[in-house]
């Protein structure tokens, strides 16, 4: 129960850095400091949601979020494969599309291909 509260506090501080502090620097005509505050806030938010990121690029700061789907009857969240037709563990989501919905939750499927650690 302690992890979500720390994660939420980290997100709040990252949003504050991204929006509040960078805006303050902008009003003070401090462009370099404003850019650094924006970068710090964006990186903070990326690391706060690291479990949802599928791809990350370097200095240009490009991140792509994992796409997940939830199986409505079981409530299990799967990682969607790149083709968009199957899950990471090989289940075809187009055979019964009414049983699947897009999700933003953490992956709960334990099969190889869906697990976050593989």
C-alpha cells in the first residue's frame, strides 16, 4: 500500500516541476532554466510510469507506452503485441472482440510474452 502513495507523490512533484516551476521561469524570462525544468519534469513523469513504457529513445527523449488490453470475463490485463491482433502470450483478441477492452492498468498476465520482465 505504501508504493502507490510514494508513486503519486513523485508524480505530483514531477507535474509541479513540469508546469509550475517552468512557468515561473518563463515569466521571469529565464529560458535556459525553464527548459531544464521542463526536461526534469518530463523525465520524472517517464520514470514514474516506467512500468508502462515499451520503448525509449535517448537524448531526443522519445518514449512509447505499452498497449494493454483487459479480458473482461477474467479481469486479467495482457500486453498487446505490436500487430494489435494478439496479446503478448499469443491469444487472438479478434476472435471475441466483445470480451476485450483497452486498458491503462498494469499487466497481470503471468505468461511469457505478457510479463513486464520479459
